[in-house]
C-alpha cells in the first residue's frame, strides 16, 4: 500500500519504460538516467509506451519494493514537459492512478506552512 509521508517525493520518468525490468533494471534507470539515488526512499514512477502499465519503485528501510498496475481499459495520462523526470505531488500521483487529468482539474488555494 502506498501511503504518503512527510518529505516523500514522487518522480515520474516521462519516457516510455520497459516493463520487463525489475528491481535491478529500474534502480539502474533511476541512478544512471534520472541521476538520482534509488535508495533515497522516494517513489519513482515508470509507464510503458502504450501507457497501459505502471511500476513504482521505492526503497523502504529494508529493501526495494515495486508496486505495479496494469489497466484493462484506457491509458494513463502523462504530460511530457520536455524533461526526463517530473516531480509530482502525492495527490497528482493518485489522480494519475485514477485516470484524472490534472491539467483540466481546478486546484483551489490552500494554507501551507512556510518552510
């Protein structure tokens, strides 16, 4: 189960990823292509070329874990902003998983602690 925690960052790999990759392949992709540390505890989101499968790689204190989802109908809505990786909020990740296009959703201003 994916649950948000403070300081958790979600990185979306905007290029199509090979869904045959597992722990070693995805962690190598994070390290060499994204230039990030796969042991950081952040969530790294990968989607295939047809946008019907998603894998999320993360490290949870004792080892790697992969969360996977395959859609039976429809596609994940990914907006490529020109970079290889894109920072998402946990709410945006949830919208992505539920098929909600965040570009068309209205976001109302909320209070946020400075810092």
